[in-house]
């Protein structure tokens, strides 16, 4: 009889422990998925902002027909962040165009 009670409580204890561990893993997994989704949305937003700023700046300097060294360094800084986040296409094309602009004489 004592063996049955001991075995019963051990099984109950392991059952509760197993349930808690499994529940903990599900909770952690759900939190990680939510965090990944949020991180992806933030990355997409930052990429969009960098693309917009790069696009507006490049269009402005192309329209001016020249760019200063400091302005070029600023655009390079924007482009490097944009490119590191996976941006390409239009931003890269415009950045390459401003690289060919003559430098303003200061």
C-alpha cells in the first residue's frame, strides 16, 4: 500500500513538473515569436525611413547639380545604414548618381 501511495505521488509530481516545463516552453516560444515579429516591423520601419531620407536627399542634390564633401559624407552615412538593413534598388541607384556629382567648392 505504501508503495502504491509513493508511486502515485511521484507520478503526480512528475506530471505537474512536466506540465509546468512544457507550459514554460510554450510561453517562451510565444514571447520569442512576438519579439521577432516586432523586431521585423522595426527593421522594416527604419529601412523605410532611411530609404525616404536617402531618396529625398539624393533628389535634392541631383537637382542642385553638385554636392559638398560634408553633404556627401552625410548621404554615405545614410546609405550605409540603408544598405546594411538590406535596402537596394532605387536607393543604391540614386546614391551612385550623387557619387558622380561634382563637389561644391567651399
